[in-house]
C-alpha cells in the first residue's frame, strides 16, 4: 500500500503567490501519484494564518475545484510556527507522512522525490537543507548562518541551514504531539523527538510572487525565541560573567586600598562613575536575559491553546489506508 501524503503549507497574506504555487504543488502531487510513490488520496493542506487579504477565499475556491486541496483557517494570526504546527496536528491522524513547505515557491518542490526515497529506506524524518544561500542577500545570508552557529554553540541540536522544509512520518508526529510548549521553534524541536533521520540537499530559489513577510525585526525575534526556547546556556554565561566581574571588582577594591595606603589617591569622579556604569550595565543585561526566561515560564504555565481553528474547507476525515 502506497503511503498517504499530506503537503502542509502555512499561508499568511499570500493572495499574490498562492494562485501560482498552488498549481505547482498540485502538479507535483499528481506526478507522485502517477509514479505510484504515494496514495491517490494524498492531499495538499493549506493553513490560513489569520490573513487579512483574500488568501482564505482562494484556499476555499481551490478546495472546491479539486479534492486534492483542503484547508483550515486559524481564528487569528498566530505566527508561522503555530500555523505550521496546526497543519501538522490536523494531518497526523489522516495520513502516513507529511511534508511541510512554505507557500512562496522558494523551496525546490522536486526535493520531495528524494525525501520519499529516504522515507522508503526507513527514515522517519527527512530534513530539507539548503545547499547554498545564493538567493539571499549578504546580510540575511551571513546573519542566518551566524544564527545556526550560535545555536549550535549554545548546545541546541539544530540542522545547519535547515528551515521548515521537512518530511515527517505520522508516527513521529504522534510523539511530537506530547511536546506542549507554547514557545515554538519547530526546527529545533523535531531533532529532540529522535527516530531515524536523513538529509536531502536542495537549491533555494527566488520568491515567485508577492513579498516576504519576514522583515529584519521578525527575523531577530524569531532567532531570539529559538535561542531562549532551546538553550539555558545564556544563564550559564551570566553566572560566568558575574563571577568574572566580581573578581575584577574585588581586585579593584584591593588596588584602591593599596593606593590609599601609599597616599597616591586623588578624588576622581570619572573612575567612580565608570565602575558604577559598568557594573550597572552588566546587571541590567543579566536581569533582562533572566526576565526573558521568566516571561517564557509565565506563558507556559498559562497553558493557553497554541492555535484555534475557526474554519475548515471540509469535514475532518478518517485516515484511509
């Protein structure tokens, strides 16, 4: 029996690119079905992340045109990670495998063929990894690569140059459903589940239409969420820095006493102010980082839902093999 595939695609204000890429996704799905790599009941699942344009109208129209299209709409904008999680959790009981991919057409959809080959060979998770970042600007390319290196240096288990293009089996998704944290960073969470995994390399292209919804501000926030969600090393760094500053401060005290005994001291506002400012800056930075972790704990203990589905293009179906 051929595996049933769900291609899960988060969408936020994608009315310009969706009519273009939806056809490409359908062509790929039809091709895989004809090659008998997947079941004929496989689907493309769009997740509308509270878009304020015509994205949901387009998804609804597509689902009426072809039964291979389906969609869910979140009650409000929850962010890319929550939207992707909603789609994966929606699909986990309906299929054998999922492939998550962005709507903009930048990820090479033909890499799915290699992902399916890896799955057939026993891999439960297959990560799509960019072979290069030629399509990115200099700033984005260097900042993204630096981000992965920082994450690895802080002890987080991440796949270098992997975003959210991946194949995941329903078996893994059912275990992943036990991860209930609110602060989501999926590319760093899936490696924590375990199971056999493989990597497929692909070329990333230019966006086919529309414009990116990830400005620098969002990129920085996303990176910071990833670091503080996956690693406690910043807290360890604070402790180390605190000990180092304490040693310097103690040495400064000894030095000032010796200078006083030798009669070499001169009342100086600048030196006093500099020391106070330095210590105050270290304390504020430390308190800020600790506060970030406390804030995440605050959000976790509330146990609020990570997403709410307000509409579906069709009733939930039972898994068909």
